[in-house]
């Protein structure tokens, strides 16, 4: 980190969103830098009339500065300690830090915790950290040190997982590894008493989707006697709640063979020898087209169909097509849990896509629950873009 940070001067009038504490500075808002920063450096942002506004990480691209502070704080180990402590305090309030039956939760949710570009998930004594910005990547050791200090005695391992969407991919791939600990790591996550293998190394995201914890629990209540289809199952999350809830049969589907292998390993972990469960490595759309079984409870939790705004219209068609297939085939009196985790798809977009699907399927549909991301994925009120997970629980007559 430079001792003398570069200064970014905004174009006239471009400080409005920053005055409302929005943490992104777009490239178009910047008039010039006094000295050229390096990617990942901290820069200070000034108005056109030379007033300090914020300090953040610089990155080449459309979002050029991700704001870390509006208060002129020094970005050092103490800064990260304070931010991490605030994040931990929130999770303490939610009841996640000392729970006997859940040891997996999100400690840092990027902008939601005033740390844009940083994600940290906790699995027991291990933290898995991901940087989504070059600045966070460069600061990873500072962050790891602060985290160890904050959670001394509770945390033994910090695994840093490179985010391959960062610009300098090739270098980054070599960077994955333990920043602390690394020996005798127990890679089992416990969620509401169920156990999951977490594959930090090769798994998706930090190895597990902690954001569906509460929605999975809700599903458990609907499972008794049901034939359940868990589409896009990844490591089987929803399936085991269904089994515990008394489902008569559970089929898990994912196009990734690795995901299916992990799902089967998780069956052995939670319900060894239970013949109610079967897993299929298949494309979801094909599976829905060809399936013979009539399911009463279907979960659709696909990956983000749209990662950018320009992919929105195709994504909405994708959600409609998928939901229509499920709505056509679900048993009468069935229940559909359907989700979208695309950040660019709004709640209304998603509802419209699903309602269109229902109309094409000619089914009578009632909304039972409207679901969202859990409290350990908080939304910074100044950064509404942080709201990404939405779901509907539908009764299908
Ligand atoms: N429901 C999961 C998370 C789903 S993540 C949980 O609770 O943990 C999305 C999953 O969809 C990934 O595992 C990915 O492998 C799978 N996937 C992506 N495209 C698919 C397709 N066309 N058909 C089936 N699975 C797909």
C-alpha cells in the first residue's frame, strides 16, 4: 500500500451518490487522478472543488473505486479489525456465533458489512475468505491477521480461495491456500444439526451455500410424506432437510458430477444406508422434460442466470422456462420452492417470470411464503444492489 495515496478528482456534480454513502465510484465519474495508482491501491476521492469524500480500493473497470471509508480512516490492520469486529457483533446478535447446531455462517458479506469485495464464511474453526476485488486480494494478509486476532481461540484456520473472476487470473490461481493453520482441518460444516462436507479447494464459492440455511429449514416443515425433487442440489442441502422432515422419497439433481459425488457423501454422513435418496448427474431442463415420477415438493435453486444487466432478458426467459416445466409436472396440491440468486433480477422481475410460467402451465397458484437472503447476508441500506436472493414458496392446486 502506498503511504501517499493517489487522489481521484470527480467530475462536477458526480459526488451525489457518494453523499448518499453509495460505496461505488464509476469510471465515468472520475475526472483525473493526481498520480496514477496501481490496481488494488487505496485512493482518496475528492469532489471537483477539492473536498475529501472517501477512501477506497482502486481497480481498472467500470467500478473504479470501492469505498472502504467515508471518514478518512487509515486502511490498515486496525481498520480491518474494527470492520470485522462490527461484522462479528451482528452475527452474535443473530445467534450464529455460539450455536450448538450450526457452525456455518457468513461473517463478511461485502458491501453489506462495509467491506466491498470481501467475503468470509466461517465453518467451525475454519474461515474461508474470497476477494472479489484486487484491493481485497492485496490486503488478504492484513485481513487474515486481523481476523485471527479477533477470533483468537475460536478460529484456527484461514483458507484463502482465489476468485477466478479477478483480472489477473493466472497469478491468482497460485494464490489459493491457507493463510493460517492448515493442518488437521475438519472440513465438516454443521447446519441446523445436519452435516456437510465442504470442499474449499475445488467446490463452488466458499464450498457451501450458507445463504439457504433458513429456507432449507422451512422446507423441512413441508416434507412429511412428500416425494421431493431437489433441482440444482449442489451438495444436497435441501435434500437432507427433506429427509429429516419425513419425505417418502428424495431425488437430487445437478449437472456437475462432483456435486453429485458430494451429495452422495453427505447422504452417508447424515442418513447412511437410507434408500429414500437417489442422486442424478443430469441437466435440470432435460431431467424435467423426461421425468416420470410425479413429485409433490420441488426445489428450483439454479445458479445466477444473469450476471450482468445486459443478460437480464434472457435470464428472465430462462427462469420462466424452468418454472413452467416444474409447474406443468408438479402433483396437484404440490409445493414449489423457487429461487433466483441473480443480483440484477429484481423481486418484481422474478415474480413476473414465475407468474408468466404459471399462466402458461395453466395452474392455480398461491404464494405461501416470500423468501430472501438470511440476516448474515445483510443489505447495506446505501447499497440496495446487495439484495440478491429471492424465493417464492408456491402452493400449486
Ligand atoms: N441448492 C444448492 C445450491 C445451488 S448452486 C444448495 O442448497 O446448496 C447451483 C447449482 O446448479 C450448482 O451446483 C451447479 O452445478 C448446478 N447447475 C448449473 N447448471 C445446471 C443445469 N443446467 N442443470 C443442473 N444443474 C445445474
